[in-house]
């Protein structure tokens, strides 16, 4: 877990990253920003840190396996070695980001690089470097009173409740590429993934949190992408699989792949199809699915919405399935109308 109770913001600088396709360049700040107003300090602190709550960690990587060749890794390592070099290294970080932002759909925006002391990460007190990019602006109304007259104006700015892109690099596990938290709320399109894949070059850690999350997601996507097509299952069947998956993760401390597949999928042919799908999933998503690991309760809690099985019937009804699919009967009447019969013990 991450705790900021004792943390302090020791320095921050800002640069403007222009849009390549529109001929915009970088506008560099000549020095660190001066933050003397206590209220402004609190606003920045909240904007930079309040969005990082999940213990989902990444590491810097490089194509050759030599993390020392990753540019951002080097810039950040230099800052940790000499915090007074924050502004100097931030200029290099800004230039590197600009060079990786050439797709016309990548928005311009402000880039903030900051230095924090005394952040508690998994019971270890460390310093951290933050890299944040603000791309989207909100429109604000401003009402001011002068004597007995009100003046209404509009302005645009950054909503501190939203963080478009950002990462926190913690000064620990340097030999493995540092411990990193990352946020990217603009990655719906492939070109927007430049932040993680081309600029930062980070991969998710193969820890218990990610292993648990990956298996839950792989099961969900297998049901959606393969099960219905290959085994002619219906929504009730799929709900049964997700229910058994939830029960396994909820009531077990350790994950065993063979046991999980037998208890969740049951049928040998479905199990074989899932094992084949796992290999595709690992390759396409750069995700490791280990055969054994300790189940992360926090990951199960965060992924709880995945287990909600809903049968949607036209625009009239939604059936939420939480358990035994044998209590659901599906059929078609003499007039060709489809129906479900639900059996229950008590009405709550």
C-alpha cells in the first residue's frame, strides 16, 4: 500500500509539450516553480498524489533486457542521485516525451515533473519522482463581486480531480527498473498508448496482485471471446462459470492452475480451450499467467464487478445471476416467445 501522510513535495517544474503535427514545439520553464502559497501547495499535492491508490506496480524495461538503456530510467536515476538536478533532468524528460508524441491524435499539454520525500510504499519509506501530463481542459465559470455589481466570466484550466496521464517512480528496487505506479486515462486508442509503451517503456510486475487480476480478466475474456462461439453456451452457462471463478478466488489463499481449471470449467474440452487461450492472452497483453501464486484479496475486491453476471432480455428486463444456474430454466413457448423460469426459496 502507499501512504502519503509523511510525504512532502520538495520541488516541481513544468514544461509545455506541443503538438508535432501542428508544428508546435516545447516551451521550457527556465527553473523550478516557486510555490509559496500554502493552499496552492495543498492543491498540487492532491492533484499529483491522490489518484494513486491501487497497489498495482510496474517496472522500467528495455527491448534488450538492459534497463539501463531506458532513457526515462536514466533521467529519473540521475534525479535520485542528485535531487538538485530535477530541473535539468526534467528538460531531458520533456524532450524525450515530445519525440515520442508524433502521432497527430496525441494532444498537447502541460508536463509536470516533481520530487517527493518520505513516501511510504509497502512499509518502506522512500523518495519518489512524479511525471504528469495534463491534456484535457475543463471550462469554468467565475463569478466575482465588485461593490454591489456581479461580474461573470469564463476560464479554462486543469481539473485537479482528473489526472490524464501520470506515473510515480519510487526510489526502490533500482536493479529491477524501480517500483512504479502508472495512470493513463486516455488509452482507448492504440496511438494513445505511447505514454506507457514508447515514452516510459514499463511492464506490469508479475506479483500476486497482477497474477490474480490477470487470471480473472483472462477468464472473463475467454468466456466472451471463445466459450460462446466454440461450445454453444448461453448466458446462464457463462454466469455459472464466473460464479465458480469468484468462489474459487474468494475462498482460497493460494492459486493452483490445474485445480482452478477443473473446478471452474469442469469439461475437459473447455479446459483445453482455456489453456490454449491463455497462451494467446499472455502474448497479446504481455501478461504472465503463472501456474501457482498467492491470491491477492485486494485484487479480487477491485475486480468484483467482473464477476457480476447479467442476462439482458431485450430492453425490458435484466437478470442478475449470483449463483446456481440450475435454478434457471430457459425455453421457448408454442408461439415462439423465449422465456426464463427462475426458482427461489425466499423473497427479500
